[in-house]
């Protein structure tokens, strides 16, 4: 699922040789990036970034394909706020919010939040838009207006005709990705994200990287730690993706659907507990019935012609990411079933032109489809998820529809062919208008020829086997909530097993996705101690849960949820 805010979380890519560290590079020079790099020049941010003058921006140039560092280049946007106490400065803290498909360009603003201010004294806060995101070589797979069409349906137990419709849509979406990105498409993947991160480290002038990654950011951050352990100073992995290669990404999504069902039950029970406020029933079955009633009403009569069951589901999915949404959504549902649609309209109505959402979805799809092999037969998806939906109906099928393009994802040769076809169409259009092709067609043919050579020489590879040997990596800090739905807790245990010497902080009995420097003082103390002093706690330590939400909680806490890790629809 793609990221909805600054944070986030979670095909058949030919990774070629990218899953191997640069030959001899780290051994010759521990600080050497994987390609030539120039120091970043920072200046005023573009107006489109909506950042204040206190934040400065720059552009990082990286290779599209690290096997050809002198070939095609792409440009990534970067933002920075300098440490607020220069004399206490320890370096740059680079943040990635996950997704895949989320940007951290606004991360420098975090330093103004109370829980982040001590860290902001010691670090430059550095954010960036990863490849494909925003203005960083942006990806698109579909007309944003088509992507944002509403209302949509979201049946828990879809009919065979609905399934056929979604399969057709997934095939069309995969074709759209190939046609729009062409032969560039396979290079949007987690290994290249890790290599871009090392280019950013070098361009910032940092000998060693200090990094905080959330949700999906923990996965490619772990890829980085595996490829470049000698480049690491400190790393925090917050809400950990299970890195086991066989889990990437199909099985992780199955596990995620199970975890969302558990988290949805937590919310249902909480609403029932506060029936005196919400009047939706005294047990979770009654609250579920109220939600189903709202779904049926919206299916018959969408609000404003735009809010149907799909928009309802997308809004209430956030209850699984952050319990700061619990009271907001309960109040909106209560008012809607009792005749007042204003709050539900405000919380579920699609906003904007869909461009940012379509871009985020395109990057999410490309990275996850490119990273690993997905089942290519629809019957496998149908069998696995029909069985899963019997016990976990809340999010199972919506999770399927989001990831299903990976069943029909083009391999590198198909992407190159699609690039030629698109270049031919562009050249034909330009010729009809009396203008020159500009070399696009020749470039497309060159990429296709190069792809054939790569495939012949290197063959196909799967996800990187993430692991480090004892002593190879400085101690890193892992953070996880026991009831996290987007990145289920076993993923944190698996990554700790693979990163020798790592320390795991667990928030017991909690399920908010993204726990660093939030509402839990115990967690925050471990995070600050690590970032400011480099000290990790024991192998595994535990914190009690954050305070349970209360009806009518201040809007401040709900707003805080908008800048915490969210990986969703």
C-alpha cells in the first residue's frame, strides 16, 4: 500500500547485477559512492515545494542505471534545514518516510515539533523525493483524472464479474506503466533506492550516513546496510518490513491483510466501549453492522456523487495506521448513520486533481513489482485471497486490487519494446506537426539492444538476502509496535536476526504505525539517546503502550497523525 503522508510502507524485475555491491568499491574506499558524485549546492526552494525560507533545496544527479554510471542521469530533489545549534552539530540526519512512493521534502519542518527539537539542535534535517516521486524523474502509469475517478466500490466478497473487471484494470495499468516509462521502468527498485541514498550521503559531504527510515524505508534502508555497512554511522528503522526474500512482496501483503483485520477489531471494540458517546452498539458486531449499513447506503446513493464504498474504506483504513484517527472516524460514522453526512464528507471526499496520488501509486507499483517475483497466474491470487477473506475480510480484496498489476508486470524486454512503441508514436506525432524526433526513437532502440545484452549476460535475480556479519555494521535501532497492521511485528524480529548487533524497542499492546518521537515518552528516550549519544539499549527492550484515545480528543493529536508513518490506499 502506498504512503498517504510523509511516512508510509510495502513483479518480476530483472535486478541484473544491481543486487551486488560495486566490485571492490567499499574495500578501496569506505566512503566511495557507487557512481561519480558532485557536492550538493543548496539554494531557495521551488515554489511548488511549499517550504518556508528557513528550508533550502538542492538537486542530486544520479545514474538511472548504476551498471552504466556514465549513462542516462536523473535528478532528485533534496531539502535541508540546518542544525539549530551549530556548535552542537553532529551531521546530517536523512529521513525516508516509506511508501514506496512517499516524499520527505517537508521533513526539515519536523524540527519545529516539540518532540523533535532536541534532535534538530544536533542535526541538519535532510529530506528528499526518491526516484520517481514528485519532481524526481516522476513516474506515471495512468491519466490522473482516470486514477482519481469516484465513487468506487469496495465489496468484501467480490463477485466473479467484479473480479474480472479488476483483472482487466490491473492488466491495463501494467501496460500503462510500460508505455509511459518504457525501458526506464525496471530501474525504479529498492536496490537503486539504496544506491541513490549513498549518492546523497556523499553529496552531503558525510563520511558516514545517519538515517531514519519508516515502513518501506526500513526495507531499502536494510538493503543499504547490507550493500554499504562501512558507510553507516547510525540507523533507525521504525515500523519494520519483513525482509525475508520469500516475503517480498506477495506474502508480506497477505500477512498485512491479516494484521489489518486484527487492528480493525481493536477499533470496533474501542467504539463499542464508548457507546455512550457514539451510539453505534455495545459490542464490536454491532459497530461492524453500523459500518456495513453505511457502506450499503453509499453504494446506493454516493455522497455528492463522489463518496462511495471505496472512499469510505480508504478513509477508515487509516484507523489501522494510527489510533489518533479513532475518535474522528467514530464520530463521522455515528453522525452519518444518524442522518448527518457533513463529517464523513469532510473526511472521505477525494481532494485535488489526483496527480500526486497517481504518482505515488505508480512509484509504489513499480518498486514492489520490480523488486521480486509475484504470482503470474490470477488463479493463485484468487485462491489465496478467497481463503484469507473468510477470516480477514476488512482489507484483503482492496489489498489485492492495489497489487494485482504485479501479476501482469512487464519484464525488461517488454518494457523496452513498450518504450520503442511509445517513441514511435511520439515521433509520428511530431512528424505530423513538422518537428523533429529529437533522438527519442534512437534512444529507445539503444535501450532495447542494451536490455537484450544485459539479460544474456546476467540473467534474473530475486530480492537481496539482507544480512550483516557481526562487527560489520554499527549497532542500529529497530522500533516496532506489537499490533502494527501495515508492518506486522514478526518483521522486526526477522530484521533483528539478520542485522547482527541491532537493538529492538517494542511498544507493547499498541498498533500505531510509526512510533519514533511521537506520543510515547519511553520510546522517545531510546530514540534520542541513540541519535544524540550513539547508545543503544539492550538486545530487546519494551515500552508500555501510548495512552488510549478518548472520545473528543483534541484535534492536535489527529493532526499529528498526518505526519506519522502511514502506508495506505
